[in-house]
């Protein structure tokens, strides 16, 4: 049940993210441009997206992996269906996480660096 809810949430995020640019959210171009910055900030430990980014990297590796060819050879349509579901989940997750990252960047830009004096 929990996996179904997460999958539904990822597909919902994909749908919302694709149409958000027209409704005032970040455009698809801004989201994709934020992806390298998000990966860099996560690697530096500045952004808290570590586990989410790791899952997205794992999903990308799964889809691109030559080991994934085995189910497609034996299961034909079902082997391709798992790739299609993984790509759809990955797209929704990337778009959702980049939106979250863009919001984090905007909040971070509003903070004035300095020291607390007590």
C-alpha cells in the first residue's frame, strides 16, 4: 500500500510539475537548470536532498544498466513496462525535487550572512 501511495505521489508530482510553469511555478527549463546546482549543493552537504538524490541516481542507473536488458529479453512487454514506470517516477521525482531546491535557494538568498552577537 505504501509503495502504491509513493508511486501515485511521484506521478502526481510529475503532472503538477509539467504544468506548474504555466501557473506561476518554476518552468521546466529553470528546473532542469537547477539540477546541477542541486547535485553540487547536496554533495557539499549544504542541501538536505541526500537520500532523495541517491534514489534518483539509483533509478537512473537501473534504467541505463545493461543488466536491465535481461527482463526485456524474457518478459518483452513487462520488461519495458517496468522501465516506463521507473522513467515516469524518475521524471516526477526530479521535477518535484528541483522545485523544492529552487524554493530552498530563494529562502537561502534571503538570509543575511553574519554572526550572532549575544
